[in-house]
C-alpha cells in the first residue's frame, strides 16, 4: 500500500461522529423504508406515519403517475445510456422542457438528471473570474457547491436580511456581473425569500437573480408556479431552477430562463454534458405529475389546509417554529442530544420526522423538520401533533 493511501485511510478512520450516535442508540439516518413513499410507510415491518417527506402534493402514489412511469419503461426501456448532449435526448425530455417553460413563464427550460446537478450546471457556468455570486447564508448545499465550482467571488448575506444584502452588493465592483441566488422556500426553515425587496435591490445595483424553487414548485404561486409567480415577479428573475423529487414525484431537475441564457448553458454546462440524462420513467413521471398539478388544484388546496392547521396548532402549544409559513415546519429543539432522542422516541411512537443536528446547523439551532403532504388526513395530523407534544413535554422542550 502506498504512502498516499495510508495518509487517506488514516485521516478518514479518525471520523467517529456517526459511531458515537449509534452507540448512544439514537442514530436517525438511513432508516430503511419497505413501502412506497406515502403518508404511511413500513419500517421494520411496522406502520409509521411519514412527516419527513418532500412529496408535498402526495403524488408519488398517484395512479396516473405510476402508470406513466410503467408506460415509459415499456416504450423507451430503463435508461438513455448517454448524456443529453449526445445520444440521451428523448422526445419526452423535449416535451417536458416545453411544458415546464410554459408553466413557469420563461422562453425555455433545460432538464437535468437531478436538482443538485441543475444548480451545479447553472451557477459556475454563467459566472466568471471577475463576477460575484451573492448567497443567502441558509441557501441549499447544491447552491453552495455550485458557487464553489465557479471562479467568481462568493459573498454571503444574512438570512433574508435585505440590509445585509445591500451591504454585500455595495462591496461589488459596479460594472461586474452580480448573481443573487436564493431558495424560494428555504428547505429547513420553511420561510419564503423576500423576493420583492431582492428585486428592488437588484435593479438598484444592476444585479441578476436566480431562484431555486425546489421546495416551492407545486406549493405556492398560481397553480404552484413557484415564488416568482407568488410575488408576480417572474419577469424580474433571470433563472428559475426546480426539482422533480418533491411535488413532481420523480427525480431530476430543470432550469428555466430566456433563450440566450439557455443556449449558453445548454452548450457549456458540464453537469449536463458529462452526465447521463434523466431516465425515461423519471421524465414521464414528472410529465404526468405536472399535468396533475395543472388540472387537479385540489391537491395544492388541501396541502394549504393542512399547513395552516398545523402552523396554528404548533404555535398554540408553545412550540418555537421560527418564521415558517409553509408546509415545512421547523420544530426548534436547540440541543443536539434532545434532537436525536426526540426523533427516536417519535419513531417508536409511529411518527417519522427528520432531525437537523449540528454541524448542519449551529448547536443552539438544532431542529426537527416536520413536513406536510396534501394527502395527510386530519386523523394522521392530530396523531402526530399529540405524539410530538407529549414527547416535547417529556424532554422539557415546551
């Protein structure tokens, strides 16, 4: 074995954080699900209520979505065996791009095989060495990684703090390209980007805007068109990014923009050119889910009924849920050990939630991420709230 490999293995062998949590009996990750991703799932043969899913509209088990995936495999097979750039573009990829562009109100769209790759494909591609990338400090990891791949200078501003954003804009060279990138709905905090003020500042300082609608597509805006639609500012946002793994019940991602931006990204984005294209089943699933979003508004309506009910219930019980106003509800625990323990106890009581511990967030900001689906019943929601209240009181959280 070479010296290099010894150095690497020695370094990696010193990582014991997961083992310590496992030894404490509260390890909450990689929990194996034995059923479809629905409001109720099977774990170790036991039925558990799922309140940790990103399937906000509950379409992963919709009959039309399943049928579309099966039909696509029968027609196209299981994979494309190449990148979009070469042999991996199917007619359904093009159809999906056209329908996504029309839906979000842009000239065109470009489909990637994951949402993560969409951000990696856009941010370092449209920026160069003398440019600036401005990030909310709670932006998703894929945005941060996209910025790291760019030669541009990355500057961060405090979460949803417009005074902080303006100070950062003032540090930029006036004539340089300045790209502000924000989540539409922030994936852990559940609050919405202050897009109206961001747009005002972008015009004042001649900056461009990219919005990651991963958690807002299908959730807010006209028919679920996202944050830009929600505020009536689609024309002021340069790039809209979205994913298929939430409301579109699949896996994949897309960018939507004007024709010149898309033409450039399409021919220079490394994560598009050098990655295999989205599978036929994933693409057909997203197409079917998009059609349901457009024609069956009751799913989004029910999601918001569930959301408003839960937001009111948690606040009335004395929970700190920060500034959430969406189906993503952060239950602030502010203690790593209690966050892990509460997750374990809830699972034992039949409620699946996601822990967000340190170092993902500061130790005094750890939380339980509780997320809603349109298909959750009132009975399921009440059961979960009762169990969360009882566990929180037991641990001295409320």
